[in-house]
């Protein structure tokens, strides 16, 4: 069985080109109704953004500001550019919607480069976030390439969400909301629709594995009250309480209605229940976002293999891979090579030093000269055959140089003052026995 994940990536994680404050602007969508309260805004044609990911499709969502038609030139993996056109249907309106999508890709690593066409300062386009999908085997834990700032998105129509009570599903919904400058925006929900209920006791549940979760929906300003309870693993959390001001014409869209952070990393079950509803109030669920457990991906053998912008220029993408496997992975590879070279050099130096020391010691042991009464003598050790009184061999005893051993026969002695073993404390010994004895004196 294959599980399909949708990963949400904020606009701040994309790679924009050209760079500079006079190129991409960032102030058009600074309200809480945009993901992380931010957008990147293109006010002229030719500006581009890029993203590298592991998956099967990539879509970007944002706002068309008083423009009817906008097109995007798209290059996938440095391939030939294709054109995607999007239309608001009304050049007098500001429309928040999914702008374009690249799909039917092989389930693998891709870099998508997007260049804006047909925009200017009077009719810019804003990018709020991108989403990409990835297919994973049911035995796999999470998609590869996830890193902080990226979240798993569950749409309201996903089968992993279980609804109980009275719910309706609406497609093609659009809500009128307000932008940062007070201009109205026609908002289209993620996936094109929401699940809504105005019945107390209606609830939905879902499970996830992570450390934080948020419930996104549409907050109506209509008259009446709405109360919703929020439980995680059976423990109550801060719920939702709304008292409308009677404005039935405007709603707050893309709003995190319920949130829980700093959860214990692991598996959790969420239950959301409508406990009170009156007047024209209604609860509308758009999607759920949760922070997964960021760890090494078994699917690719790397940690955070994908999920980054790529260096771009115009409509040409430069596929730099990802933040840890290409750059980070390349850095780790270089470090390994350096460590290997250093270790090899140290081993070679140790072996060479040992050989030099062995040669020096052998040379000095084999033929170093010393003087006795001003006369040089060769300093040499040798193995001598010796025999104990019983006649058995004693192997390996080392005798001093012959010059230090007294003669074994009587007769004239050398003129040098050489120690003699012919004294009253030493019995008469054969030459070999005298040598053995002299070693232990």
C-alpha cells in the first residue's frame, strides 16, 4: 500500500532570483491570513523562484493582485520550459488561490524553476507557500527531506480524518476577506472546499506522529456564538470561542483556529467537538498541519535530503541537490577524504620512524667503537654456546665484548689494565664457564 503525503513549505524557504530589495518584495501579504504572515511579491516579469524536493508534484499558492491573467514559465530538472497560465476571472479583484501546479513527475528528486510573466507594479503576484506530494510505502515512516519549517498538510477531504455528526462538504467555495492594506481578497480554500457544521455534538478525529499540530479553517464574523473543544490523547487543550460582530459579508480565511505545540514527539490522536453554536455561526475546517518528527530518512539514507531552493537565473535552474545531501553531503564527503589522508600520513610516518629507529639501533649495536686506555675496541655482542656443569645447553646468554674477558690460560698479560677473574673468590673455570660467570658478576 502506498501513502501519499502533502508537504507544506513556507515562501521564506524558496530560492528567489534575482536577489535584492528592488527585486522580490515581501510586504504585500503581511497579515495572519497568510502562512507565517508573509508573502514574496513579484512586481515585474522575469523574476523567478526555485525549489528542490523529493516527490511527484509541486504547486504554489498566492494572490493575483488586480490582474486577470498571469503566466509562469516552468522548467523541471533543467528541461525545456513550459507555460502555465492562471486567471482570476476578474481584473478588478484580488484573488487568493492555487496559482499553478507541476504534476505527473516520477517519485524522486526534482528541481522546479518558475519564472513570472505578465506582471507589473500595478498588478503584482504574491507567493504564499508551495506544497508538494510524495508517495511512500506504507511501511515507511515519513517522506525524505523534511526539515524544520516544513510541515505535513492534511486536507479536509483526506480519508485520514474521521467525521461524526452532521457535516457538509462544499466545493468551489470562495470567501471575501481583507488584506493588509484593507483591500478585499477573494479567498479560495485549499483543495477548493471545506467541511462545515453548525450542529453541537458534531466532531472529527485524526491521528498524527509529531510534536505540534494546528487546525486551519474559516472564521465567520456573522452574529452568534461558536464554542469548540480540543483534545489531544484525551487531554483537553485550549478550545475555540467566537462571538461574531454581525458582519456576514467578510470572513477570516486561512486562520489557525486551534493549535498545540511542544507535544511529546510521537503518535497522537486529536478530537475536535462542536459544543455550542448559535445564530449564523458555523465551524468550517479547511486543513490540518502538523510538525513531523524530523529525523534521518530511511527512504534515501540521508537526513533532510531535499527541501531547498536552488540557484537560479531567469528560467534556467541549477540543480544543486539539497541542503544536507548535496551541500551538506558534499561537505561530509570532503571531510571524510581529509581524515583518511591524514590517518594514512600518520601511519606512514609511524612505519618510517620505526624503520629508521631499527636501522640506527642495529648499526650502533653492531659496530660502535669505544676506548680502553686510549685504544679503540669494537663494541660487539654475540651469542655464545655455553654448558652447565651437567652438560645441558643454556641458549641465548649474551657475553660482553671479548676485550672485557680475562684470558683463560696463564702467560703474559696485556699491558692494559684489564680486569681478571683469576682471584681467590673465583674457582678455576674453563673458558666457556668463565664467560657465563662473568655475565652474572
